């Protein structure tokens, strides 16, 4: 056991450290900052799903913002119109979105990568206007407002014990709710990837003809990946609605779909902690690019004004190009290869060129 | 009844007639070789049997059941597995994982069961791992189990292909140039391996191969294609003496 712990690859430690930091966070930061990190976690959940789709099954989606919208509206409608308990609405939002993603995946799979990108992009484009239509249900352009969710007894009690009497806010509670769901969904995806279905998806990504030759229903697994990633986006959307206590057609613009995809690529596709980094990028980048860039005196006025005026889109575009050039495996890939190079250096030349294979970066 | 029946198969690619009314049988327990000059249509024939290409005409029966009605992913469930001429390994995976994909149809774990993961799914995975390691051992690759397949030498990758095709315990394997591109020393090992597939595992073999020493040494029967037509069929000795075969090979050389 001890030997196993000692031999554990660094990414396990990374996950552990990340988990401890995430659990402790709300006890040391403000309630407002908790709500910010809650949104980071929510984007992380959406990106975990996107990671299954893009990283492992090798498909693409420019429409995951629309799936988030679907999840958020499912929750908002169930709470506001049907008075369903908000906790119950979360899995329902995931299942509804997952089912719709699965159904959309069936025709989508007949499309090549480029057309799939276009079709999902179209979904992202039409969703805001579609939402406005059934006004009775969705509140039209007005959207739907929700009340903040108060923490349950046990959570409030535990929180005040740990912090020495501080009252738990709604923001802090929702943060923990998102964290618990993120951990659960992370574990599910991790199991899925390492076992039969995940191998099948990766086989489809690596070669469809060979995958089919060994009994893998290529179309079926592609659809399944689509449905699963939509489920994750639906849960993320549901939590997003709860976090912001308000959903409207403008909450889920086309840009969100791009940001999620960029976040997935940026964090590192087919990597374990990549989605968390991606979630941080998706949340912080628009804020940083509109505030910080204009404050930097070293950036020429003309350039910074372009960034501020065009919003985060320009920053995303620029970053995406940089990533493609310098870190095709995302930030995690960059760190892993940097770590590998460092270790080689430290071990000295003795072990170099022994023909030892590196462990598989994806599954080990 | 033959295990595999190929009846009057015809395949055209634009103007090229890749297969022209080809018929032959493979009986259970045989090693049959399919030979012919480059471009004769051998790989095309494999791809038709494995449902990658749809033929213009003809039929393929496996154990008396029509194969051409099956979806590509259903073929292996009928007991027919294959290797690829130009290696089609799953390049992001280890050897073990490649072999596990080869056993996909026998692993009893559902999408939800594997994701949860319920004890039954984990048990099925563990059993599959044991089977995969056994097969890797059979082809002499147990030490490479956890190595990423893409970084291994070509000859080793060829054997991973073999292990992946064998793990599901097929009745018939189609081997497309098992000795193609490997070093001279490895050819003998590969021939012995194919013989053991036949004798130890009891698998019927249909193979394509250019190395005549290899073919003549291990085959019960040889089918010869040239420009998509079957020009000869018989024992290795018969085929070697057949003037049409000599003509085809001399013409091609
Ligand atoms: N997908 C395809 N599209 C068009 N033509 C094809 C295709 N596949 C094969 N052909 C053609 O069909 C003919 C037979 O090819 P095939 O690959 O079956 O030959 P082969 O006997 O396997 O040759 P080799 O010994 O070189 O592997 C060739 O003329 C080839 O160019
Ligand atoms: Mg060929």
C-alpha cells in the first residue's frame, strides 16, 4: 500500500492537492469569491463532458452553451412553474439535456467533423431565439428569476463549526453543492474512460474501421459520447441557473460555446485535471481581458482598446492560436512534458537512451 | 458445410475491377493462403468479408449464414476476426488496451455499470485483463503489455495485431500479410506463431502473404488471384507447378 502511494504518479498528488484546496476554499475567502469559484466549478463540469466528447471520442461541439441553456431552463422552469425541490431538478436537467443531446447526436454522427462543428454551432446560434418563443414557459426575453437557495441545516452547522461561528451563505452552500457534484461526475467519467466504454470511444477516435472490426458500434458510441457530454452540460447549466438565480436567453450566448471548447482545449484534452484549468480560464479570462488589459500601461493603447472593445472573443482567439502553436496538448500537456524533461535532467544522462518506454500519459 | 464460402464476388472501383466473380471455400480447421501479385484484390476481398466494402455482386457465408447482411461491427460476433495489412492499431493505447478492445464483445460491462463502477463490471474487467495478458503471452509480448503501442518496433506491433484478433476466440481469422515488412529472422517466428494459432488454439486461418516460403510451409491450400480473378486453387505443390500461376508471377516481376 505504502509502496503504491510512493509510486503514485504526480497527477494523483495534483488531484489530491486540488481537492484539499477546493474543499477548504470557502472557509478562507469571501462569500462573493465563493460564488466566483462556484462558477469555475460549473464550467469545469461542462468541460469535463466536453472532454469526453472531444478528447476521448474525437468529435467536436460548438454548441455546448446551448446544452447548458437547456439544463438551466429545465431547472428554472421546474422550480418557478412547478415548485419542484431545486436539488431534484439538477439530475432531471442533466437527464433531459442528455436525452436531447443523444437524439441530436444520432443525425449529427452522419456528419464529418467540419459539418458537425457547423451543425452544433447552428444549435448554439438558434437556441437563444428558440428560448424566447414559448413565453408562457420560459418568460421570453425577460427570463426567469429564482430565489437564492439557503444551505440545509447539516451544512450550515458543519460550516460554522469549522469556521468558528460564521454563518454559511447561499453562495458558499452552492459552491459545496457544485463541488460535490463535480467530484462525483469526475469519478464517473474517470471510470467510464478507463473501462470498456472509454476504450471503445478511444478506439473509435483512433480508427473507426478497426474499432468496428472488433465489434464496436461506432455510431452508437459516438452518440453515447454526445449524450454523456450533453448530460454534463445540462447539470452545469442547472447549477449555473441556481448560482446566478436568473436565467434569460442572453445568459447563454454563442460565445459561451466557444469559450467552453477553448477551455477544454486549453486545459488539455483527454487529461484529468485539464477541465479544472479550463473552467478557471472560461470564468476568469473574460474578466481579466476586459479589466486587466486596459490597466496595463505597457500594452499600446491601440492594441488594448481592441481587446476591450471586442470583448473576450479576441483574447480567446489569440490564446487559442498560441496554444495550438506552443502547447498542442494543452496546459496539462505542457506541464507534463516540462516535468518529464526536468526529471530526465535530474536523473542525469545515465538513464537516458535505455529504450525505456514512458508510461501512457492518458491511462497509465 | 465449409466455414467460409465466398461466392461470385465482384467489386469495382470506378474502372478498376478489383474482384471478378471470385469463389472459394475455407473449411473448418484449415490454413488457407490467398496469394497473388500486388493489386490482385486480396485486401479488397478481406475488406468485403469484414464488411468494409460492399461488393457489386456475390455472397459471403460464414457457417451457412450470410455475412453481407451484417453491420461491420456484428461480424466479429459471428466468430470472424482480422488483422490489417498496414497496421490499424489504436495508437493512443498500450498493447494491453489494444488487446482489451479486441475482446470488447466478451466483456460483460455496460456503459453505466462501468462508469459507476459496479462490482460485476469490475470483475468482468479483471477477467478480461487476465485473458488479454494470456493472449499477449501467447504471442510473446507479455513484457510489453503496458507499453504504448505506437512506440514499439514494427515487428512487435504486428504481433499486437495478432493478439488483438485472437483474444475474442474467433473461429476464423483473416491475416493480411502477417510476415509483411518484418525482418528476415522474425519471419520464421511468425510462421510458427500462425501454426500454433491453428494447432493450439484451433482457429481456422485465411491469410494473405507474399513470402512464398512462409505460404508453402504452413498452408493446407492456396488460392491464387490475379487482376481480381481466381486463376488457381490447390495444395501448395499443385499451385507451384501451375503454369497460370508461374505466368502471373513472372508477368508481374
Ligand atoms: N478504396 C479503394 N478505392 C479505389 N481503388 C481501390 C481501393 N482499394 C483497392 N483499390 C484497387 O483495387 C485493386 C486491388 O487492391 P488490393 O488492395 O485489394 O490489392 P492486394 O492484392 O491487397 O495488393 P497488395 O499485395 O499490394 O496488398 C488495386 O488496383 C487497387 O488500386
Ligand atoms: Mg493487400
